[in-house]
C-alpha cells in the first residue's frame, strides 16, 4: 500500500511540475523516474528485478527488438526503447529534410499548383498537413506549413489564422491515422504489437472519414474570410525552387523519406521493426550528409527523448506497484460489462484529458490500464487501443495547449502579429473536435461492437 | 540635458510612478512611453489596440499556457517580447524617453544612458491616491492594489533575473509618500544630471 501511495504521489507531483513549467519537462520526468526506481522499487519493494524490468535494457539484445516476422508486443512495463530509437531516427531524417528545404519546397509547390487561389490553397494545405503528419511529427509539419501560410496570406491579403487553425487540426487528425503519426500511437503500437497497417486499417479509416467532415466544417466556417483573397498577378510569389538549399541533399532526403514510408507501410511483411526502421533512416541520413552529420545530431531534440525515458520509468513504477490495475478495476466497476459505455468512457476521458495535459504521459499510463481491462472484461484489446489512440490524438486539438502542433501554430501566428487567445482558438476548434470525437465513437460502435 | 537619456521607472500600484514619469518627460521634453508603446505596436503589427491591452504587463497563466521547443501559446509572452524588441530598437536608434514598467530596467540594462528607479509608497498614501483616482472605497482600493502589485511582480520576475522592487536592480529606490510626486521627479532628474556630468 505504501509503495502505491508513494508512486501515485511521484506521478501526480511530476505532472503538476511539468504543467507549471517551472523546470524543463525532461528534468522533471528524469527526477521522478529516479525517485520511482530508488524509493519505490528499491527501498519500498526491495526488488532489483523490478528495477531491471523497468529499465528494460535487455530489450536491445532481444532479436525481436530488431526483427520480428510477426509483430511482437514489447510489453508496457518499463522503458519502451523501440519508441525512443524510432523517434530518434525519424528526428535525424526530418532534420535532414528540413535542412535540404524539402518542406518549404513542398508547400510552395502545392501553392503554385493551385495558382495561389485562396479556397484551393486552403483545401490543399489541409490535406498536405493531414498526409505529412501521417509520417512526420506534427510539430515539424506545422512549423513549415504555418510559416509558408503566413507568407502567402500576406501576399493574398488574407488573415492566415483560419488556415493555420485548419492545418493544426488536420495535423493532429493525420497523426491519429498511422502508427508513427503521433507519439501515443508509436507507444501503443510498440507496446501492444500492432503494425503500421493495423493502425492504417483502423484509426486510419476513422481519420480519413473524419477528414471529409473536418474539411466541410472549416470551409463553411471560413468561407467569407477566404472569399476576400485576391490573386495579384503582379506579385512575385516565392518560387518552389528557391526553397532548395542543395539539389543533391534535396534528392537524397526525398529518397530517404520515400524509403521510410515504404519500410513503414511494409514492416509487417518485411519483419523489420520500427526500431530498425528508425535506425536505418537515421543512419542513412547521417551517411548521406557526412559533412553536416554533426549539425544534424546537434539539432536532435534530446530533451524530448530524455522526457520519454523518465516518463516510461514512472509509468513502469506505477505498473509494478499495481496502481494501474486499481485504475483498471475502477473503470471496470463503473462500466461493468457494457462495452459501449467502456468505449465511450475511454474515448471521452482520453480526449478531455489530452485537451489539457500532454497526451504522451496519458497514453503511456493508459496502456497497462486497457491491457488489464481487456484481460478482466474479455473485451478485444485492439478495440480499446484504437479508442485510446483516437481519444488522445484528436482530443488534443480542442485547446491551444492540448497538442504540440497547436502551441507551435498559435505561436507562429502570434510572432507575425495574429494573436490567437484561448477564446478565439476554442471557438473554432472545440466544435470540430467534438464533431470528430462523435464520428470516431460512432465508427468504433458500428465497426467493432 | 545633452545626449541620449533613458529613464526606466518601475512602480508599486498607487505610488504615483506614472505621474512622476509624466512630469520627468515634460521637464526634459522627451517621449513618455506607456500606452504609446501599445498604440505603436498596434499600428505596426496591425493588431487592434484593445487586443494588445488585454495582455499588457501580465504574466502568463501557468496552467493555461505551454511551451514546446521555445514556442509558446501565451499571448502575454508574445506581447512582452514585442515590447522588449520595440524598446531595444528605440534605444539603439538614439531616442531619449521615459518608460514606465515593462521590465525596462532589465531589458535596457546594457545602455549606459539608462537610469532606473523604483517608486514605492506608504500603504495609506497609495490607498488614498487609488481611492481618489478610481473612485473606490478603502477596501476596494486595497484589494486592487494587492492584485495589481501581484500581477506586476509575477510579470517582472518571469522575464527578469532580478526581483521586482529589489533595490539591487535599480539605480534609485524612492518612497514617493515621503517627498511627493514632484520631489521624486526632482531626485531622479538630479541623479541623471550628476550621472551625465560624471
């Protein structure tokens, strides 16, 4: 009992300090992780094996970590090294692509293709945001897309705010469609043994269906704003070619990105795990740009990776002490054997929580909970997994702090003189989040129950 | 006075800091940057003045804001950064001015022509001034003073290394209740004069 109380206290304090932003979040999660290992697992439980299981270092020498013909579940206990290695590799690849000018080139090419007309541009950028976020982290997608949006909106005499908001929503929605689109999905996929194709066939279809409604919503909501946009033929619009820093680096980054997409889509068939794919694309990027390798490595967001390490340890501690089973029993107690109620509770609680707190710790905490729920209620674990993924990925769009893409998009708009406070943001984004959550819930009810 | 003069005034609510700044600006015939800063930013960035006013000199709300890789959704922080940039540009452009609040004693600390002062006051005197200016009861005035000072302190301490009102961060700390608005302005002016002669 004592270890459960202490582990919950460590988790709650960690969450509070992260939200308060008094200290950097990776330092907080690492400190909380160290406390969990020393105080809870070491002193209270006196269990060196629990510490070893939580650190999960043996995973690296397990063949299934690198190659698994049938996708194997890494298990939810302890540090999920597959997630960390995959994200590290993708970060290196994305840095390489950004440096070569790929993202800016892509945005400008899309804009040129629709002849800089406001409504087609609006639609194209929404779809671009959705598709790119299926493979690349949404922060990078919004970073480049929002910057180009501001630039083009200024030339067209439009406010970039509607476009940026729509892009943010589509980035979060696109992220929910695949295993590598959003960190919660990578954690769910690697912990529970789902493949890229599994996500695509389940959350991917829900996201695609929702996209139609989302596009309709944003078009109706902002149709008046977009009508004002005038294409001035006298204006020199930025040329896509101007975005390319080096033709060689650009070509190489395109090839590596294409390889990453193919490897991810086919990884259930090839047997290459996401950890291997991450290592391959990261290594290829570094080999292809040996001169810039040091710069690329320096730009990797190590703080986020360290945050994940600390977080996994804390969640591992909660699992070892049995706290997460208690939460699962509590949810089971509320929902009974009513699968509809259980799906609705997991979906909406995940969405509401993700709208206010980081969805990564929430998803990491919930994985052992849904595993336990599936074991005790007999519900299909995959259905609970898709529900958790939809709730955490899409729910974050509701508020400006719900997801990283929201913060970055709002910040880029503000830096360019377009203030988007809570009121302005939620007025547009809350209704569309609720609509999308309802669509997701209906899809899950109809397809799986 | 010859050459560039920048006077940064920090103040407790109700201490008369703004009046002191106005008086100094009038006597030296230089700009007073207070609301002017918001009007200038409003026209430069094409943001409505009222929208900027909402976030002016306010700390970001911890549980309603988040920072990701150096990007933040806190509009208060964006406005503060715009204001700091504006102040630095003005100072670099050789302008003389008096600035009230906005962490100016910290933002402009690298400009030798900058003199900083913090204006405090006795609780009773400040309360009387607030009651008169805002037509409030004593209780309401005290509540408002407490709230405003807490906001200014949180705003200042978020962006600056030194603490709000700490004498080590200012060239002068003056209790306006002791010598009045005029007296405080004279003390600052004579300090600036001596500093220039040195």
